[in-house]
C-alpha cells in the first residue's frame, strides 16, 4: 500500500508493508481527538491500522476473518467512540475497537456469500446504522441493539451482486452489477426500530 501526495502526484514515503497478500480495501478512521489512522483489509484475512504520518503500523493485525477482507469503514457512534467495521469473503461483518485492536461482540452473520461493501449511515437522531452489501445480492442494515450487540433490521435483495455502498442522508446507494447499475434504499423503515 502506498501513500501519494495529491499535489505532486509522487509517492509519499516508502510503501506500507505488513499484509502477507494484496490489499483489497482502505478507509480513513478519524478520531474525536483529531487523529486519523488508515485501515486496510487484506487478502491475508487481516485488517491493519496505519499511522499515515509515520507510515508505521498502529498495533498488531486485527485477526478473526477466515478469508479475504474486502471492505472496511469507520463507524462513528453517538457516544463519541469510533469503531471500525470490516466485511469479508467469509460472509461476516466484524466490528473492532481501533484504539485497542480488540473485536467487539460476535461477527454479524446473515449474508450467504462474501461481504463486498460496508458503510456507516448517520441518522438525524444521532444513532448510526451499518449497511453491508454482498455477493448474495442483498444489502443488510444493522443497528446497535444495546451497548454491545448489533442486529439486522432490514435485508433487501437488490437483484445483483453488490459492488459498493454509499450513504447520503437516509438513503443508501448500492452499486450492483447486472441491473441498471444503482439501487437506492431508504433507511427510514429500519431507523424506526
């Protein structure tokens, strides 16, 4: 993985090495104190955190997935904490505390094939939902049920493999191949629960 200077177009520092295979996903993880780390998901089944200023790993690899990690995203919670969510070809979504590197709760299950995308959905009332998309043609919306566990509030078949997800307000856009390209999902129903 490399950092690039967007002004000059040149590499910034040496490559960030640590995954034993390729890198399949990258996300920025901003913390309330102003720090930002980078999270990467690898074909080696691990998630790694990086300090973009020093180029060094931030803690040991996060392990638990049994296949490629294909998606990572930051999840800001109403209490000010930031979590990291990862999706994998093993069909699970995992949540991590990026400060300690520890997994939080049990993996989120329900997808019948690999998870290809994850994104956080901030609600107007301050709560956060997590959306996951999969090779199984579904988008699932997860909500924090109590202080420690997440539950699936909505599962929608979008008619094709989900390539990516993007949240904008109360709408999740699912990029799906084999359809007209984009499925839009209103999260208003899931937000009521």
